[in-house]
């Protein structure tokens, strides 16, 4: 899933985000449950300028993979 809280934190710290105040408002909208509308709003804001900045600069910092591995060890004698 998306890390909207992490995105908001990163945008708050990055003063170079185009339309930063509006981006933060949109991200808060997603945090309040309107994810589909927020995704669309980010993509069309300023002709996509803010979205492309996020994709190139902020999203890579938020990417992660979490794995859980369970196994049973059998001792051979």
C-alpha cells in the first residue's frame, strides 16, 4: 500500500516541492480516506509538475519491501 503519512512528512521537509501547500492538503485528503481522489488530484495539479517531482524525488525514498519468512528447522543426525 501507499505510505501517505511518510509522503506527508517528506513533503513537509522538502521546500522545493512544486505547489507544496496544495500537495500537503491533497495528501491529508488521502489520509482521511479519499485515496482515489487524492491520487488523481496529485497527477493533475499544475499540469503534473508536482506529481513528476514526487515520482522523481520523494517516492524513491518511500519505497520499501517487507518480507516475513517462516521456516521449520529439522536437525539431521
